[in-house]
C-alpha cells in the first residue's frame, strides 16, 4: 500500500471490509455476546474492538490470529 492510500483512510472504507465487519457484528449479536464478553475471550481491549467494528480502524494481522 502506498502512503497516499493510507493517509486517505480509503482502506478503512473498503466496502468488502465494512460488509465483513457488519456481518461480524450481526453474528456477535446473534450469539448474544457483548463487546466486553468477546474481548475477554479474544484477549483484546474493547476500545480496539469497538473501533474496528465501527469501521474506524482495521484489525491488525496479530489481532486476527
């Protein structure tokens, strides 16, 4: 990825990524899991998860492992 692309934040607005995160959120809710519950299971902070789920940031590769 080039710097201009990263600076524009277009990678956060990618429709495929946003669609995947929307489906992820729907499934989390369907499973009756709150963000704090899921974050405890996955050992991540709720802040990071919330931002990723809302499209303000992406999960990094280590966070998806």
